[in-house]
């Protein structure tokens, strides 16, 4: 097979970017819902019957590796856009550590040498959240899996919140990776679950800030709510405008994108922006010479929605190009678009 010389050159240029002083690179923080990334092996205690070769989706090695290759392409295209491999990547809807190891070992990502933070969650379907990070840019000090409980529902199970803290260029950061409870049963009926989850995250933010007053916080994830919903504005207490943000506050840069009509997933011809990234005031208003949230044009937040991630025809033209529609394999990417922030 002949190698396309332009693709090879592009790849070599990106590799060259990684050889320069890491202190001069922008730090991209990415979140991506990977839409049911299961391996093909039946697992005890995991509701993965659809995603095995004998299941309704006939989920086999060929389909699995197509999905892994698609994820590789997305992260590589983001790397080309920001001129370096992302420093931090948060993901949701992954079955286990094995699928993460397959992602970071792909040819276009292996040079970034990503390491993994992952815990198994009690989620009924067996999906978790996780964090990938470049050890040359971020040194992990510790991590914790935050359990979400509902006092009035002892049988309630959902994804844990992943909390990871450490040093980036000598400055302390804490990252929270989330996949909040779904809207099963309706938005209003399920809202209390997401508000309860938001309060757990906010308490953890306040706790680590008391220990490390200068810590810079990034909260990311599929929150199953838009930026203007109560779980974010009241439960998490995130402000919508930089001018409103005072010491100790949180700021959601994706409110402006949502109000401008942007979204990360579509349902019944309406766009939602469930994939949010929230930062604290210390990161937003950092002093000169310190790592700070970067603004590009009108917005601090970014949605990566390149044409190859869109359905190109049919009833769902323009929607995110999914892996499956029902049990029909499309070979797509995810039902969500990735989001990211830049810090420099």
C-alpha cells in the first residue's frame, strides 16, 4: 500500500510540534462522550448484551476497531487544530480500562504517551467516565471516584464523578469528569438527580479549594442538561458571564454558545448543549504569567463539529454521525460532538 505523502508530512509536522519545549505549548482540555464504547467480550455484572457478537447489534471486532479508529481520528484532528496533542481528555460511556488502552495505543495517538485514570462505576449499564493525560504536561498527585447517592432511592445507581488533581507547569489543577443522570422519565421528573450530582461536585470543588486556595478547576462532562438548566446554575452555581464571576465562583463559558444557537447533540430537530466545561475564577482571572483560560473571538469554549462528524444525508442530515441508528451499524463516531478549552 502506498502512503499518501501529504498525510505523512502532516503527521511528521505534528510530531515535530511535540518535540518543542512543552512549556510553550497551549494546553487543550477536551471532553468527548464516546457513545457506548464497549469491548466485544461479555462481562459479568455489565449490561452489555447488545454489544457482543451474538447481541442485537452483532458487535464484533471489525465494528469495534472501526470505532476505535474513528476516535483516534477525532483526537488527532483536534490535535492538528490546536497544534499539539491535548493535555487532558475526559471521556464518558466507556466500558472499562481495556478500551481506553486500545485508544491510546493507536498509531496517531501513541506518541502522546497518554496515561489513564479510571475507576469502575456502579452504573446499571456498566459505563464509566475516565481521564487521559499527557504525563509530560500534567503530573497526577491523586484521584478519587465520587459516589452519587439518592437518600430516598437506595437502589439508585449512576456513574461516579472522577476527580483528578495534580500539577500542570508547576500550577495545581483539579479536573472533574462527569456523566450526570439521564433524562429518563422526562427532564423535569429526573432533574433532582442531576441537581444532587451537581451539589456533590460543588462540595468537592469547595473542599479542594480550602486545602489548595490557588487550585485551578475544570469541570467537564455530559451533564444531560443545557448550560442554563438549574443543575448548573443552582446546583453547581456556575455563572454565565465573566463579569459576574467573583473569587470562589464558577464560570460556564458554554452558556454564550448555547444562547447563540450552538449544540453538541440533536434530538427531534432540536439542538442541546449537554457537553459542558466549567472553570473556577482562579483559572478565568489568572494573573499575568500564569496559566489562564484563553478566549478566541467571542467565546472561551469550543465545540469541535467538523463536517466529517456530521450525518451527510437523509432524515438526520447535519446531526452527529452515530455508530448505530437502532441496530443498524453506520460506522460513525458518536451522538455527541466533542468540546474543549484552551489554557495558556
